[in-house]
C-alpha cells in the first residue's frame, strides 16, 4: 500500500486518548451487571465481510493435531482455524472497553503434548501511557480463558511485531512457560502461566529497544533472539543458564534475529535476520543455518539486496525443506524462497504463483492484477501437508495447497480499523465505510467483499472523511490519502468516484474530515495533520474545482451538515467546548453554545436525520448532550453518563423519532446501546462475549431496517447486529 503517513495502527497512540480510556471505571459490579442484563436485548452479531485488511503477525500450526492452527494480529486479537468450515474463529472478542490495549497479540504458544492448551501474550503498546500486558491461558483451544495480569508492558503494534513467538512452553516441562519482553527481560511461569516472575537473562534491555525477539525450542534446548545489539542469539540447556551461541553470524545483515525454525530430522536450526526489526525500514538481511550437533554455521541467504528476511518455517515431514520470506522488498515485491536441500539452492515461489483474489478483490489495490504481498513477516508450513503453506502480509493471509495457486485463506478474520460509516437511505448498498489503510468500501452485500475492491480514482489509503448529501443520497464525498489527490466525489452513491479537479495545498499533507451540504452543492473540508496540528478549513461550491479558506471555522474541527437545510453547517471546537454554526452555506461561522465539555479531540457532534438543528454531542465520560435549536443551547441527557460515538437508524414506528445507537454507559459499564424514545431509556444490545475492545470511532443504524446497527471497531472490522 502507498499510505504516506502512519497508518490506522497509531489511532489510539496518544497520551490524551489513552488517559481518557484508562480513566474509565473498572469492570462493573455483579449488581450492576444484573441490572443491565435486565435491560438488554439479545442481538446476533456478525462481521461485515471484507477479508483480512490488517497485518497478520503470526501463524502457528499445532505440531500434533491435523488442521489445528492459530493466528495473531497486531491490533485485532487472535483466531483459531476451523478446518471443517475453512474459516477463522475469533478468540478475543470478549475483551472489553477497559481492556482495549489487550487486543494486540504480542505472542502465542501451544503445548505440543497437550493440544487443548493455548497461551496468548497480550498488549498493544509498550508506551508509558499504555496499560500493562496480560497472559490468557486456555485448556479448550481458546473457547474459555483464564487471565494473568503482568507488571510489564508488551508491544504488539510496535516495531518488531512480526518477529517470532516470544512466548514458549518449555520443551522440558509443560508447566513451565517463558515470555520474552521488549524492555523487561525474560519472564518465567512455573505454574502453567498462572503467575509470572523475572528470570535471569544475560543481555540487558533498553527503554527503546526490542529486547527478546523470539523464543524457540530445538529439541530440549531453548534459543532466544536478542534485538538490542551485541549478541543476537542465545541458548539455554537443562544444565546451564543462558549463553551466547558460538560462531554466530555478525554484521549489519545479521543484526536482529527475526525468526528461528528447527528441523528435527536434520537437527538444523535456521535463523532469519535483518538490520532492523521491521516491518518497515529493513535494508539488509540474511538467512543462516546452524548444525546443532557440530556447532557449524552456514550462510544460506537466498538473495542479497536492500531488504530484510522475515518469516521462516521448516517442513516437519521432509528434512531439509525450508521456506523463508523477504521483507520490505517494495519495488520488486516480497517473495517466499523455498529450498529442498537445506538451503544450498532456492526457488522463488512468487515467480510461478497464480494469485486468485476473487473472494477479496481489494487486494488488487486498484490495479489489474494482485501483488504477492508486502510486510511478509510470518509464514508456516502445515506439518501434515507439505504443500499447504500460508503467509501473512500487511493486509491478508495467503495460502496454497500446490505451491502454485494461492488465494486468501482469510474467512472469518477481519482486522480493519473503522473510521466512518454511512448507511444510505436508498440504493443498492446498505453500507459505505471509511477505513484505515484501505480507504472507502461500497458494501452491496454484507456477506461478500465489495466486488469493486478499494474504491478507485483515486485509490486511497487511510480514509479521513466520508459524507453523504442527506437530500441527494447519490452524492457522496470522501477524503484521505490517495494516489491521485486526496479528495473525491461520487454521483452514484459511492459505487464509483472521481477526484476533485483541484484541492487546497493543505490536502497534500493534512487531509481531514469533509462534509457536504444537504443538497450536495457546498463542500467543507477540514485539515488536520497526522501529528494533531490543525489548520483552517476550506469551502467549495463547484464540486472541488476551486476552494476558499473559511477563517471563522474552528481549525481542525469536523464539519457537520444540517440534514434538511442546505445553508446550515455545524462544527464543535473541542479545545474550547464551543459549538459553531453557519447559516450562509459555510461562508462564515459564529459561536453559539459555550462552556461545553472540552479538551478531547474525540468529542463528536451528530445531526439527527430529517430534522433541522437537532444536534447530539457525545463527550465521552462527560456525558451526552442534545440541542434542538441548532446549537444555541444544549441539555445534558440524564439517562446515561457516558457517550463515545452516536448514530441513528430507522424509527421503531412510522413517523417516530429515529432509533439512536451509541457506544456509551448507563452505569459503570461501556457497551453498545439503542434507544427508541429519544434517549429517555436505553437497552444494551451487545453482550460480554461481543465487546471488541475500543469501539468509540463510528456507529450508525440502518435507515431501512429497524434495529440493525453497524459498529466500527479498532481492529475487528465492521460488526453488524440485528435483534435476535
């Protein structure tokens, strides 16, 4: 992909946002749970199917059970492969709002001798503002969990997230587990993962380095990769502590060990290396083989170049067969190299690959043919099928059964970070979505990936704005990081797009949210740099051919159009807590209500459909507010104490007030709620098994189907729910 800015994966990487989330109450009491259960309505929840859309950082086949495999992602949790249905089952959707930082999976481990056991090390960010990590342990393959909180932080969405598994069941004792951390050395559990304590390790971690990059078993010996400089590979036997592996490779191309794989048939350990942990910025790499009997090292690098090496796997049934991936080989596209003679010769599997992305057309990235993939830092060979190989990319998981034909093996795994959602009142699509990394999708079916893939002309990376003209639903505008300009419009409801004829210079570096008047005649485009710097908004009345600055618009605010009166726009200055309004088509804005909650850029204004001046303000833990006079005055809603994002759907009765959906809280628990009586009362519509971590960015109901809701998550794609 060509996103020229830090992608969706830093969406929550800010001290202010993290502090606001961490300030929320802990898990609600049993009494509150019972009270809320009585006010809940059962819903059936499913993913809107796109297919992957995120970085698959690890895949692990169980060595003793045919068809059993697990996958981990950087921000979207873990999955178990169901061989019967050829789909992935999410295992961590139960993690709630308070545990949003645990949706990133740093590492996973299985017990070769006890196939029912599964362990996950969770923690998305290791920054000071993030919460500590945790280990989940299961005795039923992830159907149920027990949790152990750690006193250290993990970094599943930081550099090095595609290295090998940092979690390992000791090959000498199934009750002993090891966990390598980035900044806190080595942890050990002697009770099956229930408790953890530091264990001596000779290398000293740094505050900004990688620490231990993987733990791998080779027979009864445990190897550890080290990414903070100095000795890169260490080992531990039953009779001693840790020691550097003698004779190991040195130099820039072997600076950071990325993955290790042990061939038990030939007793060889293969290690892939790069000069940085990746997935970005690798400019050198190598692959080496260690004869664990003689201690002899051999350089078996398939090809040298300005890229690194990443994923690595050996064939459990064929000694000397090994597959390794390149990483960060952008212009030539990454590949898998396969050897059947212990690395003496290699074949590039990309050169003969036939890619079939019929099921997930977005993987063409707006081109005629799909690419083999980038950010390949994980791959795995099925121990029961030598020709079944899977590899993860920054967007999907490809698989083959014959080493020639490849297709996404991704059903059930959805990792999109969702930024905007529109459910049109008419037309062939019930949903249009703005997403991190993969732009805008037009969903004609919720159960099939959009046939047009990423909306083209321009192809966009991360979407920053998406809006529909309320009185002319066929007109839609969008903004984001594009390959032919950063803004575009559609006259067919979002099916096809055309770039604006011109764009303000600010759009080159700071495209932000965009709005269109109710009749589609006026556009307002706000500009926010990815580092948070806010700039003046611009206005166009000729469909983007020319633009003029609007000095009175609050810098960086999100413009909101009145759904009935084309002359009215609104904007909320989150820094000052002031609502601004325009009655002249966005030419000028004046302050109306003041003294409202301030200090958080994530506060949101929503306009009720079919009504003029009916505004709702979601101010997170400050509560929910409503104005019925275009923002002159606001009244606090007393039926809930928190609201993070809000949207509208079809009314329960003909001519009634639209159903209101929001992520918020009526007591001490943040959940997903619906109100059919203008927020006088609420029913909770998600449950404890369907929480998906942080869900505060986007939500909307369906204007054609009462009760249906579309919910944006930060790493679990678009969830949609219908009353059960």
